[in-house]
């Protein structure tokens, strides 16, 4: 962080009168106001730990909101968490854990002055981060499509979604920036390759791979989702056949809560779920897919007699859960993006071979930050995805 | 800034290099990494904010001269008091002592060359500038009227559009919060890792203890403010509903979040002021501080206890009974360390030599006002009286006694105290004392009647009031203008000293802390080599030399002499 | 303010320098405690200030005087001034909790009054269904307020009773007290709630038991004449906090005076005439059709389910009567022929019929 | 930090992730929250101790970082304590799909 202080000060003031401070001029990485590298490293280390403290307290606000509303309405959380894809969450957890491993390994490489190892570790970490974001993009856009939005815009029952073939328009919109980056990095790689600038090629190649990893993440996310949908569509079909007589007369426009009010609690969900299916038998395929998903997520899991009523599936119920979900995971994702930016900075410096036994502070500091981001996800995953 | 940077008339006579003139030009200031220049820039910034906030305060008091409408309608009045509160809290008091004086003093007092992260320091300053401009523009342009606390659901459902003033203002607060966190982080690391050999924890000046405690709060509490305002912005933009009762959210949750930061923030405001007073009382009584360790520990204790008492802002807000009682008990725990400090300051004067100059007058003024502020806290901490006094003028008077009578007076006193060191100029002591007297009279005249207003039932944040309260309000308004005049006199004294002040000696007050061992103003590097650390409150070796009009260290060891005569050391 | 008296030691006068009249059972404890704290604080304040002055004079720098700069320390003193304040604040805390618990524990038998707070007025609903913007209570009876807010935070504060509690939307908060003297006292809103926060005032009237009962019996009956009924509702349902009766005076919404029967162009550009239908629509769905200049200001809540059909008719009649600006007494009390016969036959029936109708429409 | 240690920690973390997913499918009710938090805390400790080198860290840094959790606990603890106390006074409302006019048209 502070390796350039010496040069900055050299330019910033008259050189006279400071002869006494040239004694450590032979250490280019040592800032002028520190006595020795150890003091500089300790300061940086303490600084980053304190920064992590602020991060912990920053997230504590959302954890506090989570515990407040969960303790107040546990049934809402149980209901709403069923809409989260557990498999994707677990996959993402593993991806982040792996990125933590590569980051820790990277720190080790920096300490041992293994330049190539460090670059590789940083590239892997960046790639994992991009995969994580890709999967998250799939998760988010899928929810937006079916109306699982923050409380104010939450739709208890999905409206007829925008017609689209296969891919969600939200997902396409979200992928514009990574797409542009992908193309830009590819062009850059070609240019540097033509120029023969090996160092730049290395950087451009890593960035290209990172951008590509985002799309890998999207791909994996979609596959998971497809698998989930097809396996549960089968189950949904069985249920709808079973209840065909009861639900045939219902229209899809009836909202789930209105509907549930008039029904015995134990059958509320499966009934309303069947509404979606029976109401859409004649419509297009994408619609079916989404509704099959809804069915798959809540119908098979409802225990008969569970206290699931109209009060849960509404703006101020499940909607609140999704508010908290988006805040927590959204802020976490922002931290991932921030981490990626500093990691690119590290990558550039690593290719210049600036880190060695005596000076590896920045890699260490970024590593600590990255592990904290991982740490927060370790708690987010069970708290949001695994509630039963 | 330019007034300080470019006062050319007197600089020619000074041959020694100092941080003010070692480099010239706008960019040498704008891009400086020197903690002293950053401190000065902060000083100009917070003083400008104080001017804005102070004029708004006069506007409020003037409007309240009559029970009915004088020149502000209800909406304007609400906007003015919101602006006053927000500007004073976020732009003035929180950065005043830590960022302005602290930046200047912490490394010099430590005998270090700079803070640990100079670029983070500059970044923090520009975040503050950016945040302040953003915040002020947002407030003035959009007319925020929620009060500085942004209580939901008023702030989340007032008539403004989705991207209304609340969103802009909260973004401003968010940026300012980062500035505050970076300053705090920097100081903690600096004090931890950059103390010179020999400066043990208990050889640090008490100002550093106070700054350290303040920084702990800044680092621990400010992030929670960050997430709170972020959630509030999300509440407006995305309607996330967790603070909104219309979506089954709960407004009291917002209050918990907000006060988890904003109560410790009260100690961000007052602790550095207490640190200044510890220095001032000792130096100007020419007497080693009484009960050093008690004062040091009480600073840390206040910082920690400060996190346990936020609920006392919500005694009538619908909290559960058990929480209310617990918070009341914890609230009283904070009063003890504050009392310890006051008694120790008082005892410091005992058998000393009290120099009644301007900084000391401000310190005594502080002692008087802060005692009132602290003692009136008893009424508000006690549950039954709080139920009558909460949200009345009693509270207004109480926190103005603490924050303004405390922090502001300490800040001005500290400014006078370190002014010779910062600028190399002495000020007119008589006029300084006159300003102190005016501040004292004006302050008490403004806020003493407000205690009575409060106990008689006058609620706060009222644009109009019943006629029975008029006389007290008028006394208060008159006092506010006396107070304003006093502060303008103080400003005049300082500006006059820049123009006409005689050159300051290295140690005009006879203080023993390290910053007085370097020249006034200090050179760019503060100390040619790490200074030898002595007891910061040992006045025995200091002798007054009348040719220098200042104090000089006479000690058997010669180690400090190069600092006393830096031009010799340089050659 | 006319008599600035010296603070009374026992604070037992009904109105002193520091306090408004003592009008509830809480006041005695509160005032005693307040004055006790006052004298404790005064003692410490004088201790410090006198010490300060004495030290400054005695040890001031002057020719021929040399202080001793060496450090002093005295553990006994430090412990003394730590322990004594600690003991004192313990007592203060305990006494505060004692008083607080009394204020939180309502006795078993209370008169429950529902309070609805909204920007910017209060509405009190009595056990017999009467509603009034002023709080009427009997003397020497425990009163419990069950408070709701329809919009933002408010705080019901009665200085003479020495108590207050916030009114939090999404919750029912409670406040109880027992008045000890008859009279009229101020009610303030003590939690900032927007533009007219400082005008969100009302009164509490403490009656004797008989007067209270008489008032209650009277309050439940609305005037028979539609125009007077409309005005009665205007004062009770919260209309008056936003709509003035003076021509063209805008408080928040448009003035009621001289609006009826005119046409205007609404925010969507359609011509709308201000007639009975428009009044009905505005009451039930206020934001459906709006004048462009009030779109931004409008926070009017819907009165769906809060006003009965006959009440909307009464408001319409009131607005109609305001058409020319003034209402004569004759207009005010005029009873339309058709309705008057109905009323003479039995007002109760009309009411219950309206209620029944509403219940049907509600389902 | 030897490589085998890093890899061992990673494997342990993955196994614990599998474990937490597994226990979530058992339907243990209230116990589940506690279990999953315990597992998460074990995972977090592994990350802090090994990936973040807390075992080799200066005690001061460790204390500073861990003390943040104390303050988080204070924050959440007091707020929850209060929420538990005032729960009775809350009104959980049913909110229509169409939001109440007083809110939605406020703009």
C-alpha cells in the first residue's frame, strides 16, 4: 500500500536538510516515515485487521436485522428460504472456499518469492470470484423473473413474466458488462501478443480468463437450475394429476393469499401451486418452466398442518425475507467485486515481481480481506439457504 | 487555506524551514501527504462548516424570538434545524478535534515523522471534502426536513420522491463515515506502532489517550452508521421494508441501529475535547497532571461504556421495560469516568502556578459548562424524570452544554493553545480572554433558560410555541447572539494574529510534551531524529527565558538541544 | 412566567418556577425527584466551581509566588471521588426505576381510551364509541391510552401529567395516568413528525365524574342536520389539519372553501367537476384524481371503512354549504325534509341500516 | 504455512460444508439453527486460524479482531433483547398485493 511513499516525497519537497533520512534509501519499498520494514509491515497488518473489524461491524447491521425478523416470524423465513436454491448455494460455498485456499497459497508464494505461483494463485482466485458472481447472477435473475423481490415490489404470486426464450432478460442485462469486458480483454490480449509484451499478455490473459469464468458460472448456474426444475417438474406433475378435480376450476389470476384464506391450511400451498399448473396448461413453455419451479420448491416440502397461511406469502412476510436476502448477499457481492479490483492491482504488481521475502505486505493484506469475505459467506449460506 | 499558505509579509524574516513554506504552490498543498498540512486544511474545512452551522443556529434562535411566525414558515424552520443539526454533527463536531487538531498533533506529540498511512490520511480528507460538498448540496438543494436523525418512517415515507433528499443526504453521511473511519484507523495504527523508543503507553500525553479512545469508537461504531444509512437508502429506493411499518417493518429497529452509532459518536465528540482539557489544565497550571492513570483509564472506559448505553435515547420510544431499565443502569456507569476526569482536572490546579491566559480561560470555561452538561445528564438517565423531560428543551440544553460547552469550547481553547505551534504567530491575549468571557456569558444565557423551558414542558423541534414560554425563549435568543459575537471575536483574534502577530517562540506556554520541542511552526519532518522522550508533564527542567519570550528545556543531557535550535542542527 | 419564584425546596405548589401544574399522581414523585437531583447536582456544581475559583485565585501566577510543578497523587482521594458518586448514582438509578415502574404498571381497573395519531392531529375514541379531537377524562380515575399512529412517529406528551410515550406506527403503545385535579391542560406532540409538528396540539380536559359522563353521552351523538354533521366530522376525522375553511388558504391540501361545484383540470389532464361523486372518490381513494398542484403534497390516507355512507353524504352537504364561503345558522341546521322524517321516526335505524349496508359492501 | 496444512484445512472446510447441508436435510427443527451455526463457527475458526494465520499473529491483532465480535454480540444481543420484550405490542398486518394508498401514493 505504501511502497511508493519514498518517491512521492522525493518529488514533493526540497531535498535539502533531510540527509539524515537517506539511510534507508536502499530499500525502495520502505516509506520515508517508517524506521524499518518490520515497522512498516506491522503497521499495515494492524491497519488491515482494524479494517476487517469495521467490515465485521458493517455486516453486523444486516445480521442484526436478520436475527430480529427471524426471531419475530420464523415461519416466514422457513417458507421463503425454500425459494433459494440450496445446491447452488453449496456450490458457491465450495467455490469461495477454494478461492480462499488459492489466496492463502498465493500469500505463501509471495513470501517465498515464487512469482509464477503467485500469479497463478491470483488468477485462480479471480476466476473463482467470477464464477461465484456468475452463479449469483443466475440466482438473482431467476428470482426477479418470478417476482421474488424486496418487500415493496414482492409479488406473492408471479405475474405472467415477460416472454423470453430460454434466457432471462435480466440475466442478459447483467451480463452486458462482463461481456464487454470479455471482448475488451480478448482484444487486449491479441494486441499485447502481437506486440510481444509478455508481461502484459500475462495480465490480459488472466483478465480474459476471469471474464470467461463469469460466463462459466452462469452456465453452471443454469445447468443446476435446469436439473432442479426437471426433477421437480416430474413431482409437480404427479401432484397436479392427483388434485386435478379440485383445482381445475381455479384461475391463475387468483393470488395465493386470497386463495389460501378460503382453504384449510394444510392444503393451501399445494393447492395454490396447482393453480399455477392448471392455469397454464395451454400456454407457452417458458411459463411452465417457472411455475414448475414454484411448485417444485414449495409443494413437496410442505408438511401437512404446517402453519402456512396468507400472512406469510406477502410483501411484509416473505418479502421482508427477500429484502434481507438481497441486502446481505448484494453487499457481499459488492465486496467480492471490490476484492477482485484490488486483486487485479496485486496481479499487476506481481507480474513486476515486486513481492519477496521482505516485502509481501499487500498480498497478505488483500488475502486477509478475501478470507473475511469468505468468512461472511460461511455464515450467510446456512442462515439464508438451509432453513427448514 | 490561502490565508495561511500565502501570508508572505512575515515569512521572509524566518530563516528556518517549516512545513508551511517548505514547498509552494496550490498543488503542494492539495496533494500534500504531510499530516500537518492535512490538519490545517481540515481546520479550515471544519471552521467553515461551523460558520454555516452557527449561522443556521442564529436563524433558529431569531425565528423563536416570537411564538408565531417571524420570517420562517414551518417547513423552512424544520429544514433549518435539520441543516443545523446535520452540519454541526457530521461536518463540524465529529471531525473537529480528531481530524483537525488530531492530525496536526498526534505524530508530533508522538515524536513520529508522520501518521502511519499518509495517503490514507489525504484520502480521508478528500472524502470529507467530497462528502461535505455532496451533503451540503443535497441538504440545501432538496430541503431535507427529517431532523439529523433521519427517523423512519418519516424519512422513508415523507412526501419527497424515491430519490429524494434522504437518499442524497444518507449517501453524504456514508462518505463522511468513511472519512471518519480512515482517520480513526490511521491514529490507532500510528499510536500503536510509531511511538519512539522510550514512549511507553503511560508516558503518552493524555491527548493521545483521548485520541486513541476516540479512534476505537470511530472504527467500531461508524461502520454501523454506514450500514444503517445504506439500509435507509435501500428502504427508499427498493422499499425493503425492514424499517417501514407499512411493510411489517419496525421503526424502533431503525432507532436501535442509528443510536448504536450515534451514542458512541457523542463520545467521538467529547473525548478529544477532554483530551485537550487534560493538556491545557496541566500546562497552564504549570503542574503535573493529577491522577494521570485515572484520566487515561477513564478515557478508555468511556469509549467502551459508550457502546452500552445507546438505549437511553429511546426511553420513551416504545422499548421493552427490561431493556429500558438495563440501559438506564448502564447509562449511569458512564457518568463515573467523566466525574473522575473533572475532579482530577480540578485537583491539577492545586498548588500549581495558574497562568490565566486565553487557553486556560477556555479550559476553565469548559470545566464550568461541562459540569453543568454532565450533571444534567442525571435527570435524563433517571427513568422517571426522563419520561417528563425526554424530547423537551431540557434535552436540547443538556446536549448543547456537553457538545458545545464541552467540545466546542475545548476546541477553541485547544486552537488558541496550539495556534503558536501551528502558525508560528502569537495572538492578542487580552482579546482572546474577552472572546472567552463573551462565549461564557452568551452560552449560559442561551442554554440555562432552556432547562427551565424543558421542565415546564416545551417540546423540542417546535417552530411555534405557546405564549407562556416567550420570555425564556427571548432570553435564550439574546444569549445566542452574544455567543455568536464572542466566537466572531475569537475568529478575529486568530486572523489578526496571522496578519500582525509577533513571532511565536518554540515553547510559549512552558509545556513539556514533545510538540513543543520542535520549532514553531515545526519543520516538514517534525524531528531531525527521534526525540528523547521525557515525562510529558514534568515541568521541572523548563525555564522561562525572557529574551526568547518562551520556555527552554534546561537539562543535564544535551539530547534535546538540536531541536531547540534547529538551524544549528541543520548546518 | 409572570412570577419567577425561587425554586421551592419541596416543590409542593401546584405551579412553580420549574414546573407546569401538578395534575397527575406521577407529578409528586417526579417533582420531588427532580428537585432532589437539582440539589445533588447543585452541591457538586458548587463544589467544583468554588474549588475552581479558589484555586485560580490562590495559585495564580504572580510575582513572588512559585508553585510546585511536581506531580501529586493521592489514591485515597481518587477512590473517594469514585465511590461517592457511584453510590449516589446507584440511588438515582433505583429511584428512577421505582418511579418508572409505577408509570408502567397500570392498575387493574382503567378507563381505556383509544388514541389515533396522524399528521397532524389527535383523535380520541371513548369506550362508548364517541370520538373527539380533545381528550376528556374524569378526575381521580386511572386512564389508559392505547395509542396507534397511521403514518409516522408521534409522541403524546402531557406536561402537567409528567409523562409521555411515543406513538409508533405498526404497534399499539400504552400510556396510563391518573389525574388529580380538574382543569384543562396541554397535550403536545413531542416526536418530530413533519411540517405542522409544532401545531399538533390539543387539550386534555379533566372533568368531575358527572361532567365526564354527561359529556360522554353528548359526544356520541352527531348533529342531526347534515351540514352541521359534516362540520362535526370535519373537526373529528382529521380533515381540518390539512384543509382550511378560509378561502384559498393552503395548509397541506386545498381549502374546502369555495371549491364545491367548480371544475378543474386534474393532474392527468382531464376535466373534473367537484361534485358529490368527486367528494366520495376523494374520501375513499384520495390519490385517484388529484389537482396537479397537490400531487406532490398529497399524503391523505383513505377513509375507506372509516366513514359511513351517511357520513360522506354529510361531508358533501357541508362542502356544498361552504360553496359561497359562509354558512348561515339557518343552513347549518337545516334538515332536509325526506331525511328529517326518517330521523324523527328513528335515527338509530338509519344508522344501523347504514352499518349493515357497509358490512355487506365490506365483504 | 506448509502446503499440506493449507490443503488439509481446505478439505476439512469442504467436508464441513457437506455436513451442514446434510444436517439441514434431516429436519431437526430448532436444533438445526444451533447446529448449523456451530458448524459455521468451526469453519470460520479454521479460516481465521489457518488461512488468516491467526495462530502466528501478534496477540494484539488477534484481540482487536476478536473484540469486534464482542461488539457485534452487544449490538445484536441488546436489540434482540428489546425485540423480545416489545413483541406483544407489534401488530403483524396482512398487506394486500396492492399496497395501502397512504404509502404508495406518497410520492
